[in-house]
C-alpha cells in the first residue's frame, strides 16, 4: 500500500446507512459496537459517523468472532491483542532494518590482539 492508499483506507467516507448495507450489520448494532469500544468511526463537524475502509475490515473481523461465539468483551480483548501484536511486528521489522543498516556500516573487526603477560621461566606470578 502506498501512503496515499493508506490514508484513503483510514479516512471516514461512508455514512452509517451505507456501512450497514456494505457490512450487513444493522445500524443499531454498529452503534452498540461503538458504545462497547469495538469500533470508533470518525465524526464530521456535525457529529455524523463516517466509516472508513479500515472500519469495514474491523467489522468483518468482529463478525467472524461473533460467528465463532465470542462475546463482545472477548472480542474487545482479542482486537486489542491483535492491534498490539501488529504494532510489535511493525516495531520488530523496523528494528531489523536498523540492525541491518548498523551491520552494513560496521567496520569488519580484525583479529583481537592477544593480551597475555610475558612470563619468564622460573619467575613467580
């Protein structure tokens, strides 16, 4: 995804009625999900909910979990853990890139000098 397509996916473009049609989820259920913190659509200056492509994907995941018999509290925990896991994976990838850059710029280590004390025979330590 390009930066522009990422921004488009996160931008709220659909009203609640269109979102309800696209997702197959009743408007009252969408409002319930919002009250329970499962979904946070953007709002216009007038307070109208605006759902994004990201919101539609999240609704699809919520629907999958509901179909598996998970209650809303469980869904909230699962979604939170999935979000944290995704962030950790992103952080890990970024750290791997930094590590690769550091390795690329590191000077090759020469053979380390041996620091043993010269001892003559018969002398005490």
